[in-house]
C-alpha cells in the first residue's frame, strides 16, 4: 500500500505545478483517482489547460490530499491500457453522483502523477 492509498476516497486533491512563464506555484483543486503509486486526473480542457501546459514544462509537482502533501512527477498518459484505467477510475468514483459524466470520461486528457517516495 502506498502512502496516499488511505486517502483515495477524499473528494478532491490540490495539484501544484510550476508556472511555465512566471515560475510561480499554480494550485488547482481537481478530482482524482488512485491506483497503486499513481494518481490520475482528467483534464477536461485537454492540453489547453494551464496546469497541463505547466506540467509538460516542469513535471515536478506537489499533491495535497486532506492535510498531507506528496511530491510527484506528472506526465501525460500515453499507453492505451493506462489511459482506459485512468478514465475508468475517475468515472467510477465521480459518476456515482447521478450526473452524466460519459462525455467528460471520453473526451478528457488523462494525466498521471507518480508518487516520489
């Protein structure tokens, strides 16, 4: 079990990237899913989102879940099996809300953060 596994049921996390232009921290609140030592998020804005542009330039990020802060390395998911796993995890977690998230599940860009231990 990884350090963040007990926090998998929290409703959101805070992802902090380094601004690609300013170099300053850029913090967002975002939905997430955890599988082993990897945290997954889906970017509805795909690669147009500032946070995605930031992590492409500087993959070192921090993730806050509850009161715990973790360091990680972010990446765009490019393997088809991992892509589907990320989509499945997040849709299963947040689709229970009664909202139709099928379009979001299908069209978002999967992003992974690998936990640095």
